[in-house]
C-alpha cells in the first residue's frame, strides 16, 4: 500500500517521549488520560484471557481447587493431549479453509449488493432490498435449524463443506450488507462523479474506486465474519457427521459434556484456536489503518 | 410449500453449479452390489465424541469391526454427533422425514414413544424372542411401547447418595437408613463446617434427582404415574409433604451455597475437593469418582440408597434405576440390511461386551451378568445396593410430560431460591399438569 | 452520469448472487418454520392445523411476558450502557498513536472467543466461593459485596449482560473505530483551521460522519438483544427459576425440549415481528435526525 511519508512524520512528532524514560513529563501530556483509561479497560478485558492461558498449564485438579492460582509446574503435556484429542491438525485446516472461503463468498456477494444498494440510482428498489435483508437480521436462528437441515439433505450436501460455506455466508449477509452500505454511503459523490467523467462505467467504478476506498470496511467485515465462522458449532455438528470433515469448535467440544468439563485440556485447545486468530488479527488491523490512510489521502 | 420449494431448489442447484469450485460434489451413497458377497452398508449414529466417552467409543468400534469380520460384505459406517444436537435437531428432523441412519443412539421413554408414533422404528419383538435375547436383559420397559420392543439399552443407571467415607468416619457418622438419620448426618456435617450436600443446579434437571427419591418415598411410583391420568394430584397431602421435606434440606442450609448458578460439572468437582459430605447423583458419576481427579478421596467414596421416610406411601427400600440409554433401529431398511442389523445386535449385546463395558466404562450392565469379578469397588457397591433394593422405579421425567418436567425443575429452583412455599409450588404444578393432560403433549 | 449508475441489468446482476443465496438458505427455512406456527406439531409425527391457537396461548403465557421483559432489559443495557461506553472507548482509541497495535488487538480479543468459552470463563468469575469477583471483594474487605451472582434473581440477568458485553464490545469498537478513522483527515484539518476545538470537532464532524455506522451498530445491538440465545444458555440456561429466560431460550425449550415445535415457531414469529418493529423505529428516528441536521 502507499504509505505517505508526510503522514508518518506527523505521527512521529505527536507521539512524544516514551513513558518509561520520563513518566512525569509523559503524564502531563495531553494523551495520558486516554492511555490510563484504556489500560484500565484492557486490564479488565484481558485478565480473563490471561487466566485462560495460565489455566492451560495447570492440572484439572489445580483448576477446580484453586482456579486463580499459578500452576505448580508448566504442564505442557496439556497441549500435546489437547492437540491429539481435539484432532487439531485436521480440524484446524478444515476450519481455516471453510472460514476463508466463507468470507470470500460473503465479501464478493455482499460488496456487490451493497454497492448496488448504496450507490446505484434505484432508490425504491434499494430500499425494498435493504429492508428484505433486515428481515434476515431479525429472524431468530434457532427455529431455522430443522428446515435448513432438511433443505441441505434434499440438496445432497450433507457431509459436504459447501453446505457450511453457503449457510454461514448467507447468515452473515444481512450484517455484512448493512455495514458495507453504511460505509459506501459515506463516500463523497464527487469522487464518483470524477471517476465517471474519466470514463469509468458502474463496474469500473466498483472495482477501481469503491472497493479500494472501502478496503478498511472490507477487512473489518472479513475479520468479523471469519471469527463467526471460525467459532460456529451447531451448523457444523448438524451438517457434518464424518469425523474427517469436522471443524475446530466441534473438536474443542470434546472436553465439555453434560456431566464434566476437562478445564485444563479445554484451555489448551482454546489456545490453539485463539492464538493464530489473534496474530492474524494483529496484522489485519494494521491493514485497516493503512487502508484508511491510503483511502483518505486519495479522497 | 411444494412448488415453491422446487423452484427454489432448482435455483439453488443452479447457483451451486457456479460455486462448486470449492468443495467436492455431492456423492451418492447407493449400495453397489459387486460379485461375491453381497455388499451391505449400515450407518451407525452415535454420540460418543467426547473425551470422557473415549472408552465407550473404543468398545463400539471393536464390536463394529468384529461384526464386519463375521459378516463379509458388510460395511458399518460410524458417525458421531454431539448428543444435544442429535437429540434435539438432527435425529428429530430425520425422523420427521423418514430417513434416519439404520442404527442410532436413542433414549427410552418419550423419545422412543414419539418415534414409534411416527412409525419409524424397527419392531424387534419377534427377533428378540426367537433369538432368546429378550430374557437376558434386566429391563426393557423404557423401550417397550404397546407390548412391542423398539430399542435396546446398552447400560443402566441408579441414583443414590455418594458419600465421603473419610469425613463420615472422622465425624462418627453412620450411613443413614432413615430420613431422620439423614437429616442428623447432614446436621453433623454442617456443624463441622462442611457442606452436607453438594449441589450445582444451574440446569434444572439436577434438582429433580434428589427430589425424585423423596417424592417416591412419600407417594410411591403409582402416585407419580397417577398424575398423568389425573388419578392423583400435586396438591394431595403426601405430594405437598415431599416438597416440604425438600424445603427442609434447603432451609437448613444443607446444599452448596449459590447452587443455582453452578454448572453440573461443578457438583462432582466440589464433592471431590473433600469438604463435602454427600452428593445425590447417578451412577454415571461413579466413573469420575474413581479417577485421579478424586485425589486423596480415591477409594474413600461410598454409595447408599436414599433412606426411608416413616409414614410414606412408597416402597421405602426401592431405588431409582433405569435403562434408558440405548440403540434404536430404522424400519426403512432392506431385508439384507435388517439381517445385518440383527447381526450387529447379537454382536453388541453379548455378555462379553457388557462385562467389558462394566469394567472399562463403569456403566451398569443392561444385561444379566453371571460374573462380576474385577469390578471397581465403588461400582460393585452400587450394584449391590441395586440388588439389595426391594424394587426399582424409573425416573419421573420418563413418566410426566416434558412441559411438566420443565415446570418441576423450575419449582424446585423456586424452593431453593426460597421464593415460593411448598404449598404454592404444589398448586402451580397441578395447574401445569392439568394443562399438559388436557392437550396431551 | 445518471445513466451509468442507473443501468437496470447491471443493478440486477449485482444483487442477484446475494438475493439468490438469501432466498434459498434463509427465505425457504423462514417460510417453512413460520408455517408451522399455525400447527400443533411435536416436530416428528403428523401435524394438525390449529389456526391462531398457538398465538392465543402465547399471549396468555406468563413466562413469555417475563422473557420479553428480559429482552427489553437486554436492549436497555446494550443501548444505554454498553453503546455509549463502546463509543467512548473507540474515540479514545482513535486518538492514540502509541501502542495502538497492542490496544486495538487487546480490546478485540474477547470477540475471538466462542460463546461456549465465554460461558466457561464467566462461570468461574461469578463462582460464589472461588470466583474472581467475590475473591476480589473479599480481599479488599468488602465482603458484603460478594454475591451469588448467577443464582440470585437480583443479579443473574445483569451477570449475563456483563458477560455478553465483554464478549461483543470488541466487535462494536472495531466497527466504530474503522468509521472514525475513515473520516477524511482534510475535513478535520480544515475544521482546525477554522478554529474548532476537540469537542466541537467531535460533535460537529466526527459523530455526524460516523452516524450511518452508529445506526447500524444500534440495529445490530437491538436485533442481537432480541435474539440472544447462546449466551443465556451457557450462563444460566434461563435460571434461576426462569428469571433470566429470554424469548429465544423460551422458543428453544418449547420447540426442542418440550416437543412443541409449533408453539416454538409461534414464539419465533413473535420475536421476528417485535424485532422488526423495533428496528423500523430505529430507522425512522435515524432518518428524522438527519432531516433536522441538514
């Protein structure tokens, strides 16, 4: 992406001294309060996750007897056992490619629709379509399980990852379209007019102008939908029976049944699921920021 | 619905053609017959996908392998599904559509009755009689509808009190035989700063277990059964007494503090921590109580039948025991498949497999076993307790309507939360019962 | 130029993939399940048409009203408490340059977890004996503040709501933050030249410009509150004694546990209609506000 040297310089001049070298000077700066507030919020937010990470090194008995204490020793074997029992090697891959494909379908289908609704000149039809998608947002999902299962059976898509991809993509469409429409609406008309004067058609406008400018929103939608698909359990259980096809949440559910929960292995399995996604998120959110800078420079 | 669906379906297939770049195309699962032995495929749906059910799955897999070896051309495909998803949605939808797997795990009682009513289950009566298998089962009642047998339990359970032998010894408590002794024991435990009864009842069914036993002591199994046809009422004096006794345990503070916010798994954990005297639960927990999680308590846990209640109308030395976890079989099968289903049954329901299940999985056998050697002492104690009981009765949730079951769960929670009196609760239950009886749901 | 953006064929082509997916995998199941709202059906055997009986029964059902009230509590909490809080955090985040990767990843982390895992964590936090919350109160001598969070009807619903907010705040923060960062720098800069201070910029520039996304967040949060199911199931399962029951859990219990699929579908239809009305009200209000502004 194009990084603007001017912007970078400006950022640098605003950041000021590093807190550890001169804390008092730092505290008196304008941004001290936001930092303090955010750090307090993060402590509360992250502590449960830190606890989860610590628990993944404890034994089951240590967790039930002293849940907030430290482990007597680092029980790495939890990870080995969880890896094996939750079949992480197979299920992780399944989950990963299902989630990525689902998100690509959502982005392709959703951005086209959002573009038509937000930018093309069919106000009446667009309002109707928008409201139609709203229906999908307000319908309680649980009641759809049985009709959906039967539909997938009739389509002979049971035990086929395609069923999950299509269902998850469809269920994510309303939210996706809402978000993308909101972002696309906020693009100034002048940008569009200039492009059309330059000779771009609607399709050209979509691919060359709107998509790049909404990149931060697209990445955001990608992340959100990726996580939803990544964690989806009930559809995966309903539509897939074959062991080799299962997804990671199904694998993780083996540590928790109606009668017992194996907390230490569950915690280790959660780490397998959470850490990679966190790393991916860390880099993607940078992309959002870069995209925003790039987009606004162009605009 | 019909035409709309067809149009939509063809549209769906159209868009599938576009998208089918990802994922394999749908495969047809028709059985192909080649030369030689006739090929038969059976799907077997189980729910043993949890870490705690590994042993049970292994046994099932071994039986399946053995059945395949003994029946050339037979292929049994195992598919594991989460228990709740299978019971609430998957199997139900298949039952409605008439295409369940050939063999599936199924609960006795209301589920079995429902599937029989829908006409989906294979009637096993004749096969079980001619093969002589029928007499080898302890009890097939929950899988029997109108005198015909539609399913076979692979194990049983009994409910009673597990207790911490160490604590009982330290405090000089004898195993209670009567309600009064039970209350005294609890009082002693409480005085010593221990929790008398572990309870974790975020899920309403957990409360139902202990109440079921108090209830039966007071009204007898006929009294419970009578509710459904209206011959007995929740507001009858002895019914109210059952609620009152339950309230005694609550008001004396014998249960775990904050029990209504704790998940069931917490109950066993509390008991195993060692500062809890007793826990009322089912024999399925015995497996957990004999693992390393028990720590110092391992080998120091005992089991006794719920004590008798003087003046009650029930059988005072009976025990709540049932055989409701089992297999059902689809009647939508070819003659060859049916034959192989029978072959599987013979293989799975054998004394050898049952004994192995008892030893390794610690599930009470559903068939009469002559040899009980090598059994874990705690499990042996449970079996002895059952054998020493004058009768066994099934759990109330296999008798009353599901909506009444939910209502009872709530009522007991209300007693525990001390927001309703036993009398109030009884009246509310009677209302719910009448509503359920009327609509016959 | 209107011609370019008003080509009907292109318009239909752009909408077609989304609409066909939507109609097949959402439309058909919705119609089918709503159809059963007019039947008495156990989910397996023959169904009987009962007209509006399920709805009549529903409107006389105390538990249903109780669960509806809980949904309203849910909405109130998410829109009046969580949402302003989330906006403030997003604004703070947008100001910060130092350690921003860390902050932005940190606030988002809980959203990565599945609801089942959130349940496991928060049950430990709320545990009456060994729970983090009570331990914290006791360690600073505030023993009186320790509660049986999830088993006390006074606290249970709040307990669920806090766990729910913890899980989803990150989601909303990321949405709002992206919108804030999307505000063209030039606009802010020219406002600065005109002498606008921080508050004025926030009030007259940032908030109006991120308004569309705030409306979306509002819609999502109201719809989410009305449909809330998983979080309640894992936290309290509607208990103690149905005091945390919400409409969706009630629907689930009826349809799947009590074999009253028809009745459960009727509950679903009612959830659907009420939520639709709420979202329309939000949209109307949002439009109205727009008119006043310009």
